[in-house]
C-alpha cells in the first residue's frame, strides 16, 4: 500500500483543472428552506435508506459554506464542482444562496463549476413526463440569468444513467420505481433536458458546457459467447446509451425505436455540440450471462429477469463500499472512448473519482487517488485530451440509499456536531496540487 510519502506524481499539463465535487442534496441540509425533492419523499419511506437517515441537515453546508470554501482554498484546488438544487432554486430566496456561494468562491480564487441537476428532482415533477425536460430548461435559464456573470463553466446533468437505472428501473434510489426497461423514457427525457439546457445556456452566453456521465469498462465474465453478449449489452446501457445521443446524435443498437416522441427531432437537440465531456469513474464491472437468480451489486438487488448478471471482480482490493480498486480501468476506459468516438469526443474532464473508507488517517484513499492519477496520466500520454480531474468528494456526506455509512470525503464530518476535520488525504492532495504548481 502506498503511503502519503510515495513517489511524486508525473506532471499534468499547464492549465489543468484540479477540483473536488459535491452535490446539493448530499451536503446542503436546510431542507426547510426549499421545496421537497423526490429524495425527500423517498427517504421518508421506511426501509429506503439503510441507516434510516435523511438529508434534512446533512453537512449543513447551506449555513457553513464559508467554512467549506475556506477548506477548498486551503486545499489549493482551482475549481469546485457543486450542484444547484432545483427545488431550492424554485423556492423564494433559493438563488440568493448560490449567489453568495459563487461570490465566496470567486473571492477565494476557486472557479465555480455548477451542475444543474444531480438527482434532486422537485417532488411534483416526473422524468416519465416529457414536459419535465422543458421545465428543466426554464430552471437552467433562471440559474444562468442569475449566476452567468461569474460562472463560466457549466455541467448540465450528473449521471443520468444511475438516475435512470437505480431510481426508475431498479428502485434502489428515488423515486423508487422498478420499471426495468419501461424506464427508458426517463433516459430519453433526461437527454432531451440536457440538449435543451445546452441551448438555454448558449442563449445566456455560456461558452464552456459539459455533462457528467458515469462510465466504466465492462469486462465479460468469460470468453463464452453468452457472457460476451451479456457484457456487450451492459456496455450499451452504461457506456453508450447516454454518450452516443450526445456525441453522435443517435441511440446505439436500435434503442431509439423504444424511445417516446419524435426521436429524430429530439436527437438534433440532444446532440447540441459540447465543449467538453465529463466522465465519472469508479470501477469496471464484470458481467456475464443471466444466472436465472436475483443478484446483488454494490448494495443493489439485480432482478433475475435482466439479460445479464453482475459478477465479482476477484483478486482486487475492495473499498469499504465493496467496490474493486482498478486504477488501470480508467486508462482503459479513456483510451476506449477515444478509439470508439475519435474526433467526436471533445476534451475530457474527470468530473468524479474517489472511494469510501473510514478513518482520518486514510492511507487507502491516498493510495487510490495516487494510483488513479497515474492511470489518468497514462491516458494523457496515450493521446487522450484530458483537461481536468475532480475528486469525489470534499466532505463526507449523505451517500443516498447508504445514508451516512459511506465516507467519500477528503474532510471528515462528525454528523452529530457537524465539525469538519481534514483527513490525511486532504493534506496529501494539497501537497500534490502544490507540487503541480
Ligand atoms: O455520491 C455519489 C454521487 O452523488 C454520484 N456519483 C457517485 C458518488 C458515489 O457513490
């Protein structure tokens, strides 16, 4: 295991974006000062969140943001990825909070990079409903109108794949639906919302726009054609369904035929050119043919009727969440994207990468980040145009259906006192950034 005294990292290009990421629902708290989201409804239902917790207070970032911005400044990042809560923006005084936060970030010399949707859909809206995409464009226009004089870099959506699969197909996340493949309209409407958001941002003068999609290599469980076919199908769901409409203007493998509405016209909106493409990377997935039984993956139940099964990746260390640590998967993923999409792939930013471990002396997190940064550098050397890297996450926070049990932060949060304590990984990352200049 590498320690905080490991070899220096290779140099990244001048102008590289170094940041950390968070999301509104996971850190802000102050739930009484905004309308409810689907996550408030979901967490109120018994049994939905493992430790029975809610995000009503979370890290209380809403009130403690000056302390958190000071932590960012002390870390030395040049960018901070956060999300704006749609139900807060829609509530009286909601935009004032982001106005204050952006001012504080600018004063600290940290570039604000807001994500306009990170899963906390206003409770009265529904992604099965096409009109939600148009409502999202209104939300984006309101945020850009207020913050666009200081915010220059924007992210439309965070991980529409997880929001579709976990929230609408498998029922493990809000809004808790188990629609399996009937959830596909949720994917299409989010993609349409993305395209409309790009148009709304451009109309407000934005010139630096991306999306944060989750991706990872898919490894077949064996060379058996059934395993290879199942892995190919999973790869389509995770890696192609949300990338190809955006990058190529088309759905892979005939999936467009299953989507609602005038798909051809919608695809012209969805494929609005982007300035960069955000990748959230955690681990590869090993996939085989269906086993005919229910499975378990990352705490999520996989129903028997799906045309694939998720298998264990053996001989790899696991994070506390049980996710395998496979740094070279990041190089494989990025080189694979470059080969698959060629010059249709804009410059890439790693918008999330991180791991869940307990403890303040988090040497495992240091080893994880160190190894992933080396793997990212290998992708750069192989010719992938990578422009930035954001650690997930600044703070320990509300990890969705896992509650507060999973700690991803560079900064420890005591959820009784809300005291923040930088971990060893915070000091390590600060030193990395200093060394990178
Ligand atoms: O906490 C989440 C985040 O909200 C989205 N990407 C993955 C993280 C870790 O599970």
